[in-house]
C-alpha cells in the first residue's frame, strides 16, 4: 500500500510530516516535463513520498519511473523544501507538511508513459509557457527558481 497510506489508516486526515523527493526533468530544448494530476487537475513535476528504508535519491528515481516510465541517470541536487510554507491539503482532506529534496535530471532514458492512477497527461513545456500549476507559494517559488536556473545557462 505505502507508508503514508498505512499511516492515514491510523491517523486519519490530520497533518503529517511527509518526506519525499521530486525531479525536474529537462529535455535538450530546455523544456521541463510536467504531468497533469488526477487528484487536483494541476500540472506538476514527478514527485512523491518516501517509503521505509528509501533514500531521497531512491525515492526520486522510483517516483519518476512510476509516474513517467522514464529512468533517471545522473540526478543533480537542486533545492530542499520544508517548513510552514510547505503545508498542503489534498482534495480528500489529508493534510501534510512536506520535507523534500528536488533534483534536476537531464540524463534520462525510456519511453514516456502515463501512470493513470496519478497522472493522465504528460508533456514538456518551455519554462516561460507553463500550464496551470498548483496555487501554492512553495510551488511558485520552485518554478521561479527553475526559471532562474534555466535562464542562467
């Protein structure tokens, strides 16, 4: 089932600290891969919660593969997120505070596929033409940091 889902059975929807990882996948055109989420309809990068015994990097690689079918080669540390601004309430009422590491990956292989339970569409977007992202301060900050990173190159 998954560590967080098991916790939810015991604790209900009250706030949890959720450790996890995400990956900003960048293609050779400097576009980033986003998937349209089934739970809230927003576009977001591949990410998810850590399972017992996983490292942040292992979590990042697993989430990318599960959500996109892609295999990450080299992962580059990009940023970490934690604290008050990371609060999120899922559409089902579950509440979390995130403690996550975000990586950048330009070295990936495989065929892009959709994990229909979580994402129903995926594509690469230029950073200056992003679709509707989650309306959270922390997500706005992440995408602004990505824009700055890509514009420096």
